[in-house]
C-alpha cells in the first residue's frame, strides 16, 4: 500500500484504534474515549510503521509527550516485513529528562513484560509529581504574555497567584514571555513546550494573565488536554463561589453568561474539560453547552430580576434617607481589610478571610460615636485592576449605593508593595462610577506589618489616617477624622499622587 499503518493498544492488549495514513505520517484522532484527566499516563501504547526503517522522529516524540502515551514505537519495514523496533517512553519529572529513547532492537527479539514495566514506571512518575497540597483539586501553571515592562508583568503575576490562592488553586509554576502570537498568544513551539511541561508536572489547568479572545481560547484548548482559562474567568469563578445573597448570585451569573456567550460557538469536546471545578461554577456545566438563543433568554431573565432587586435596594435607600442617618461606605482594593475594619469598628461579625474577594455581599452596620451620634457603615465588594467589564456592569447597580454615602473611606493595605498602583486602580473605578467628587478619607491599614517610621512618612505624604484593623486601640484618629467630616463638614485637602 505504501502507507504508514498505526494501532493504539490498551493495557489489556485490546486494539482501540487502527489508523491508515500516507507514506510519511499518520493522523492521530482525538482520544475522547481515553481521557487523560489527572492520570500521569493515558493507558495506551501507540505503534506505527516507518516505511524506510527510520527511527522515531521529533514529531513522534512530541506526540508522546503531548498525548501522554504509555509507550510509542516505530516499526521499521524492510522488504515488506517488520525489521527494527524503535521505542520511547516518558520519564518521571524529577529525573531531568522528558523521555527515554531506547536502542533499536530486531522486532523478532523483543521480549518485555510490558505490564510490569508500565506499572513500575507509573509508580515512579507519581512520586515525581511536584504538588504539595493534595486537598486542592486544581493545580495550575500561570502564563503571562505581554510587551509590557518585566516588572509590571511580575507584579501582575504576583496578583494572579493571589487570585489562584483565593480560588483554591495550587500554583505549580509561572511563565512570563513578552513576545505574543495573535492566534495562540504564545508561539506554537513555545505553547507545545508549555503544555508538555504542565502535563509532566501534573498541572490540571493553564491560567493566562491576559484575557483570551474566543478564537485564542478555542485554539489553545484544542491543542491542550487541560483546562484553559484567563484572568477574567478566574475572577468570575471566585465571585461565583463566594456570592451568597440573591443579589450577588444574579449579578455573577449574568456576568458569566455575558462572558461565555461569544465563547459557546465551536467549543466541541473542549467544553468537557471545563465542566465542574474551577472555571465551571456559577451557571453550571449544562449552561456552558446550551445554544446562544437560550443563553440570551437567560440573560434577559436575569436582567429583569436584577431590575427588581434594584428596586428593592432603592426602597431600602429611601428608608435610610428618612432616618436622616449619615452613611459611611468603605471602599478599597480587594483584601485591603474592609470587612475586618467594619467588624472591629461596629463590633459585628461579617465574614472575613485573608483572601481576595472574601466579601462580595454588601453589609451595613450601625456605628455610634462617643458623643452619641450614630452613622451607618457599609462594606462593599473589593476593586481590582482589569476587573472584567461584564462584572463591573453587573455590580454597577450595587456600587451605585455609594452615591448615597456622605463619606467614602478609601482603605489601603500599605503592607502591599503595590499599594500605590492599587490606590490608582480604586480611584479609576470611582471615576468610572462618577464618584470622584465624593468626600473621601484615605485610610492606611495593616500598619502593624510596616515599620512605624515608614507609616509616619506615608501618612504625611498622602495626608491619610493610619490604622490596624485588627487593633482597635489604633482607631481614635480615624474616629475623630470621620466625625469631623460627617458632623462638622471639615473639608479634606487633596494630596493624592497619581501613579
């Protein structure tokens, strides 16, 4: 026939595929019936003929690494009969080499107990896996591809690591590259290397710091037998996991559906990699596979429900206005300590956690000043740079409650080395919400983690008030500043430095 022929063989010895190619290659079909999942090897051997009795090619070895075959072999043909057998198999990740290429042997002299060999190899590969916390269901390699300066990419990558921690994802490795490819974001060769490394280290997903276009997401998913998500999808997933009120759940589901709507076309079998777990929360895995018309219908329904919930919030606002009680709203970057400050100021117990977006649902508590004056203090969802636009739009109705605030407390975590950029991100978000002119008090938090001399210098530089939200003995200057601005209308000098 002058064509290459290939078979894939299960460990039981059953032939799963017979493939006929051309003179130089065979096309390996999708192995949908033999998903890799979290296994180190697929459980299939791939054996094909080489008509010129040549050894394994680079493409053969790439297929071995990408598809995680138990073993790959090329059977040389001479005078129409089998001659030399060229074999290779993957190696444990801790030995320093990706695969072992065996010396060719005569086909008729092959003598190996394959079952014992593969059992021993798989056991060693499991030992070489690099994760540390077996309780986490997802392990990721983080990828950033951008022409921005390296220090900015590193800062953004650090923040992505924190987001992964909030999403209960273990970060195995990070990759930063400045050159981009319009189709795959990375170059094809670099992307294959990345996927092979991820599979070898036991990663279950790739998380991109940049938003992937629908075509990029599909192209990478088609190549990688891993979950592939971007920064926006990770943030949406965290929101879906942490939203508890009806308001929050509707807003998150609406944002998720708007994000996924252009990505529903042509997903095919790649969708199965996103069902359940990280990237598949919120609307649920079945909603990821419904057609665009039903998604639009669901978006319309959620939009109407959000309008009804907005009406209920408006009624609550009117009741607060009738009480003539001043409102102080705490705003700031995510994980700045807003909920902790609210709890300790008002002696309440809203949920707190040292993670990004621990609080999504707005909480209101009453605060009494020493002179028997009362105010309402509200906690809000934390801001973050590059927040998905669909999420901003969905939560806009909630954030509009900030318009009724008499004072905004802009809380800043000064122990974070990126705190000035975080301040600028919050200011930009307030500007987008047309709240820039609102009376604002800048409050530096987590001073217990920063040397006192540095705190003093920053307070003078930014004309701020310093507190440690976990230490109520530091609250007196803050209480005094709030009382002056609420009840005595003392204007605050603006000394904010744009970053």
